[in-house]
């Protein structure tokens, strides 16, 4: 596929989208066979499959834009940690079902806004991916939002766990909106929005649900995370070690 | 995925639920329907022993599906490509779906999913012992698809015509998906066999480990099978264990030739007179050891299921409490 406009920023922006999907998809796949009820085993596997599907399309696209012959698997399995551009939130361990659902809700609400904007991207391939992915993000936000409400407004124990999950995850959401020159370049080319512009709309989506869940939103603190700039948490190396093992152990083999 | 356990007694087969009132006229009607090859439906009268046999068989099958998610789930996070990761995850998700249809089929017989899970978690109920074997390499994922799902399909196709309607209909759907899984497993192995020497060795090693357990999946020899005669009479079992096993061996040996692997059985050879492959003696001591809880994975598999259930208790309680609060609010509002 020929692209009229390909800048390093454009490639990084697409990689960031692909890495978010890849890394959260990997985390959700860890649930398979271990969920609280069989229906949630199915739902979590389904959401993981959606994200891995998005990752495949986005990484393939990033590889073509890059033009160095790297395919989805070379990008997914053979980069070093600082070259992954996912949000730190996506790589954090699942911990329990509550943290998994609160994270899915915070993340998929953001994705809904992002895909909506990307549907009109000047990058036609990205616009097509967005048109497919937005339906998935809507379902993920609905599913996880319903659970956030049930857990927050359920028993005293589930409320405490949901609140603990929100307290833990909330500081990482600041990273969604951290400004970067990559976004400015991409926005100028009409490829996609500057993520910091989505903060108000995101809060308008998540706050009513968190309120219905009777959860208290923590105040913003000076805490910052930097996954999308390539500086990850301690958890990322372990995730990559597990995910990359086959490609690293048997270089060049076909599977 | 599937169970060989149809013929395996469990410690307590006493399922709760409605007791049937025995009645000769109803019995005659039931027998006539079975003899005519008809289906028994959930609301039809059925002998208590028929109902109990079905609850045992369907629930063992359902448990096998969900325990069977574990050995394959072991490789999801390490799958070598994104395509293979997606295929494996979708497959394991299908197994969960099979578990759901089967628990639903069992529920038509008057038992709840919670009761059945309790029997699994407390060790009273059995699941297919094949899932107590470990998945050690990526090739195991292909071999489980090819051999284990292959054996499952052989076992399950006759069940699509079993006499109990809800079970038969669940099996039709399950069989379609299993055939797909088997082809995907075989395709994975074909790709590996076209690869490096190391990959081919990995496939052969996995075949060596899974071959005998796979042919044990058909259960004890017909002469040693405790439930077979009655199950055949009821149209729950249509083809004998040994006949199914022979059919599986005959089909699979040919597939192994195409793949370029050998089975770990020096006595395996074509018998012109019989028109079938002869094969060596099955080590039934190993089979019963694993059935009786002494396989490599028995303790870990069950512990993983129990942990998932116990860790999820607070989530299920929260959902119930939320529903209860909102029902109360709704009824106050009404």
C-alpha cells in the first residue's frame, strides 16, 4: 500500500495504538480459564480477541508505513522494551476481576473517543481500522461499565475492592492526556487527534458511571507514568519475556 | 474437547433433583420411543436411572470442557505468532462455550450448574483424565488439536444422535466446532514439520507423549466397560469403545504418514485380514492411575478450577447484592 504522507510521528502514533491493543489483549488473555463465572471467561476471551485483532491490523499497517519489511509478528515479538509505545495502564498486572474491569472501563471509554475521531483520519487504512474497532470499544466500555457499577454498588467488600482499583489506576490515566510533539505533528497532517484534547470528553463519559458506582474519584497528584514515551513500569519486562519467548528462542522459525 | 469418562464411575453419582415416580405404563411408552429411535425431551417421563446416567455423563462432559481450557490456556500468553495466539484463544473460548451448552443441557434434567460445579470442586465428579497430562511445548497445542480433539470427535459424532434431545442438539453444535479445532491443530503441525529440525523433533516428542493417552480416551475395553450395555440399550451410547478406538487408530495412522511422524508403538501395523491396524497393549494401570487422581496434573488442574471459583466468589456475591438492591428499589418505585 502506498501512503502519500509518512512521517516518523505517523508511524509512532500507529504503533502506539497497536501496542495498546497488543499489551492489553495479552493481559486479558491471562484470564482465560480463571474468571469468576464461565460467562466472564467467554467475555474476557472475546475482548482479548478483539484487541489482538486490532493489534494485528495496526502493527501490519505500522510496518507498511515504516517500509522496512517488518510484519505484525516482528513488531509484536522482536522489539526491545523502550520501543513499545503502549500506555503504562495497559501493562499493569490484572490483579483481580475488579481491577481488570475498572481498567477496561477507563481504557475503553478513552478508546471510544479516539476511534470516533480516527474514523475521519486522512490515513484511509487507519480510518478503516477505526470504523471496525469503535464497535468493539463500545461493547468493551458497556460491559466493563456495567461491572464497575455492580461492583461499586454491590457488597461492602466489592465496593472496597472497586475503590481500591480506581485509586490504584486513576493516576495512570494522566498519561492518556500527556502532551507529545508526536501528537502535534500527526494532528497537523490530519491523521489523528491530539490525545490531550480528549480529556474533557473522557471525563464526561467516565464520571457519571463512577458516580453511579458510588465510587470516589481521587484527586490528581504529581504522579506521572511514561509508557507511551517508551519508559515502562517494572511489569513490562516480565510481560514481554513471556510473550516473546518463542520468537526469541527460535529465531526465524515459521509457526 | 471431550471426555472419555462416560464409562468411569465417580465416587458419588447421586445427583440431587426430582425423583421419578416409576410407572410401568410410562416405562413402556419410554421404551417404545427409544426403540423407535425417537428423542426423549426434558418434559417427558424418563426412568430415574436414565436421568441419573445422563446427569453423570453430561456433567462429566461439561467439566471436561472447562478443565480442558487449562492445558491449552497454558500456551495462550506464549503463542509464537499473533495469528496463532488468536486461533488458540478462540479455541479455548469455544471450549468454554461447550461447557455452557452442556451445563444448560444438564440443567434440563433438574440439577443446577452450581450443584454440578460443587461436585467437581469437591472431587466427587470426574472429568476426562486426558487433561491431567501437561502441555510442555508449543507442539503440544497442535497435537492436542489433532489427537485429543480427533478422538473427541470420534466419540461425539454418535452422541449427536443420542436419545436425549437437549444433549443431542448440544452435541451437533459442539461437533462442528471440534472438527474445526482438529483441522487447526493439524495445520499447526504441518507448518512445524515444514520448519527446522528442532521443530520436527518437538512435534515427534509431543506425539510420543500424547498418543497412548489419546487412544485411552475411548475408555476401557468393551468387556471391562461398566455402563456400556445399559447405555447402548438407552441409545446414549451407539458405538462401542473398542470399535471407536479402532476407527480412530485407522484414520490417525494415515494422517501421521502425511505429517511425517511415527506413533510410539512398535506393534502398530496394518492387518490385511482384518482390514484394520493392529496396535500394542494399552497400559491400563496408567489409565486408572490418572483416573484415580495420580496423574501429573490432577492436583494442579483441580486446584486451578477451585481457585478461580473461590477468587470469584466476591464478584458473584456483588452481582447478586446489586440485583437484590435494585429489585428492592424497583419494587418500591412501582
